[in-house]
């Protein structure tokens, strides 16, 4: 009996990919929030300059 059977490998890979997707989504969300914050900051700054 081997520990590295197909079922265990699949379960591990599914868990790994789920974690990777979660991390990727979190990074994308952070970038999107940063874009929004930067946009608001730039809009506020441009209105102050006028």
C-alpha cells in the first residue's frame, strides 16, 4: 500500500489549487482596492489644484 495513490494526490492537488486561487484572488482584490484609492486620491488632489 502506497500513500501516494491517485485519490490522495488528487485531494492534495485540489487543496493546493484552492489555496493558490484564494491567494491570487486576494492579491487581485488588493490591487483593485489600491487602484480605487489612488483614483480617489488623484481626483481629490486635482480638485484642490484648481
